[in-house]
C-alpha cells in the first residue's frame, strides 16, 4: 500500500521553528520529486516548497529564506524545516510525491503529484 504520513505539526509562537516530516511506505522516494503544500481556511492550496532532485528546488516567495526542504532517501523520508514562523503560516501542510522527471523546477503544481499525505496542522500564535 502506497502511503505518505506527515508529522511534526503543532502550536508554535511567532518566530519559532518546526520541522515537518513525511514518511513514505509502500514505495521508495528515490525516483520521485517531493512537494510540500499548505491550505489555510478560505484559501487556495498553495505550493510551499518542492524538490525535484539535488540542486533543483523551489520555494514560494512567502517562505524563501525561512523554510528549507530536504530528503533522506535512505530513510525514505522528506523534511520541511520551518524557521521564523509567522501567523500567516498557519495552515494544514501536506506532503506529496510525483515522478521526478515530470515535476517542474520553477513552481509547485498539484497536478504533477500522484501521492498525497493526509496533512498535519501547523498553528502559529502567541
């Protein structure tokens, strides 16, 4: 069974940090690009950060310089390190995987990803 499971969300104060994890099972991430997406109430789902391969990453303008995406293929796990968190970062965060060679390098598009996790809630509030 193909599955992606997010963890690491929670409540954090503005300026704080969280690291989200996405563990894959039923398949290996070696040949897949990975994306992190988020959706806040009343807003469209947006691509936050995607990694197609080493050296080929994307970050939305709102998170550049604050978030870092990484992957550990040996552990079949993807991470999103989130620093200097702001209240506007509050959302449900989803990880996703798609065929690496089909994923854009200059944007994160939901249609390019085949497998999705159930999401983890991130709340930034004092």
